[in-house]
C-alpha cells in the first residue's frame, strides 16, 4: 500500500464501536466519546460518535464510516447500534434495523432469515458486550440509506434483501485491496452452489454479463462479477467446484489471462502485443497501438485471433483449476457485447459458436 493512501475502518468495526458506546451508556448513563475498540490484528482505533440517544430501556450510538482512501460504497455512511436488554437467558440477539439486509438464500456464512451481520463483526460485538458484563441483550444495527446503497453491491444477487451487509474480517479497510470484491466473488460461488446451479459465468463487466445471460439463459445468482479478479474466481472454484464455468470478457482483458495474468487490472498487468503478434502469426501486430487495433489487423487478414486468445485463456484457466472437474469455455466479446471469439468446453464444439 502506498504511504500516501490512508486506511479506513469496515462497517463491522464501526458497528462494534457504536455497540460498545451504546452498551456502556445503557449501563452507566454516559456515552464514551471517542470510543475505542480492539480489532483482530491488534489495531485499537477510536471513533467519534455523531449521534446518541438514551432512555430507561435502550441506548443508540451512531458513527460515520471512514473508509480512508478506498473507493468504498459505504464511505460516509452512518452506522447505528441500538441496544436494549433482552429476555433472561436469551443471550445476545442480533437484529437488522433499517438499511441492513436479511439473508434469504442458502450458501452464505449465515442461516436464511438472519440479519446480514457477518461472523467476525458478530464476534467483535459479542466481545464488547462480554467486556461490559452483559449477558442478555438485543443489538440492532442499522445504516442510514443502506437499502439504496445496497443496490450498488452484490447483495440483491446474493439474496441479501433490504439493505447492506455488515462486513469485515480484520476491521481495517486497506485502500485498493479490493478484499470486499473478492469476498463477494467467493460468496457468489457459495450461493450458486447452494442453489444447485451446475453452470456459472465469470464476467469482467456488465456488457459481457448481458451477453452471457442472452446466450446461456443463466439466472442472476449463477453470474459472478469477476471484474479484474480472474485468479480469485479460479482459485476459489478449484476448492469449491461446479461442473461448468464460462469466462466472458473483452479482448484486451482476456488476452492478459491468455498470457497467464490472473489480475487483469490495467495498473497490474498489460496487454502483450508481441504475444498477440505471435498468436496471430503476424509480426506487424507487435507495432499496433492497442489491443483493439491488433484485433482489427488480424480480422482484416482473416486470422481468428480472438478465438486463439480465448483458447489460450481457457488453457490458463484449466491450469489454475488443476484437478477440479470443471468444464471451461471462454467467450470474447467486443465493446457492443457481440461475441468475436470462443474457446469451447469440448473439442467437438465449433470455435466461435457458444453452445448453451
């Protein structure tokens, strides 16, 4: 991480700090402000409270999430914890308040019907409650505007309805670590497997996703928003396989996968024009300005370069999947979503003709 980039705190860390403040106020009548918590790796951040309320039966504390310099959809969101004493013997009960989702599909690390408060944030909140000496308490977490923010996340596809998830494994947001995206990919695989889907598609973006949906008729929860993280998809599927995988994306990104790059981000891997020239058998392609120009030069010469890139990408994917019994096909599209290259899953299929 660059020293100029500032780290931030997860929704789970904010919810934990708000819970600690609310529980303390419920017991003592005073809110600690700022409130300090201890995270799994030993960080001890302090959080300023932005809103509080207290009555004889419940306390509420709110914290505005600071994600640092990470482009996090929940940066600036207000995370609230409202606590009230529970029924004797009930233990710690979690509730989804406004803006926090509820699990409606199997395959996630929480049972169907539970609030989307992930296991590590739950552990952290249990710890601060135990530290306060409370045994029976209801913790309701809410996020202002969370239902709207959730539409910009994977939650609807994963079957988390009504709002956001309260996330975090370390409590720390590392700028541009993209850990939340990778975690969403893994949860997407889990949900697809739990739903019994035998065919999933990993797509680099919305255009390729739309094309795959039209070609194969896959439901939403069989689509994996891979983005640049081809390695994350393949490595997780290697341990949690499905019978069939389609990888779909643009020519430039998949040419990088064909060369063995598992992170397709432009800042971490580049299109190798020499490699494209070699695949096409056209030395002049090495002098092309872009991958698109290389593809156009090959098309003019009648060379099926996109098919060759797709085939090399498929072989790279199979290498990463190792012994996992997964049939893979790769679909290359242009900017409009039109298929321009295909590597079929079976040698009997015709290149360039995706088969449902």
